[in-house]
C-alpha cells in the first residue's frame, strides 16, 4: 500500500508565497515522475509542474517563473514552491507520483487547498 500525503496549503494574500510538500510512504522500490496538479471550482484538473527522477522539470505556462518544483529522492518527497501568488492560483492542489512497488502505478494524494485573496 502506497500513500501520498500533502501539506502546506492555506490562505495567502496576492503576491505571497506558499510551499507545498508531498511525502510518499509504503512499500516503495522507486519513484519515477512526480507532479503537482490543481483543480479550481468548476474547472478540469490541470498539470501545474512535473519532475523526473533525474530532476528534469516541466511547468504550465501560467506558473513559469513563479513556481518551482523540486524533489528529495531519499525522502520520497516532492515540493512546490509558489511565489508571487495570484487569485487565479486558488485551487485544490494534488500530488501525483509514478511509484514502483512490484509494478508501476500512478498514485494521487488527497489534495490541499490553496486560497489566494486579492
């Protein structure tokens, strides 16, 4: 059994910063790609940023230059540093990871709310 547990969400004013964390636990052999997605009310879930095991990163155009994804392979943890937050960044943020146990499977975290006030 594998679990992804997110933390770090909250309420922040526009222009502020938050740092999200997502820790994976369980019978993990290795973790390949990790990513952050978000879903705003009434909208589809969208990819925010992704990172390979070798730390190659990819970002949505809307967050480039403001968000930074990173990971600590020893801790099976992925981070999302969010700076210069805007009201349109308000959403539930979900962690996703390709985890190898005896097979490879994608897992989701439970989500953490980020609210940016204007």
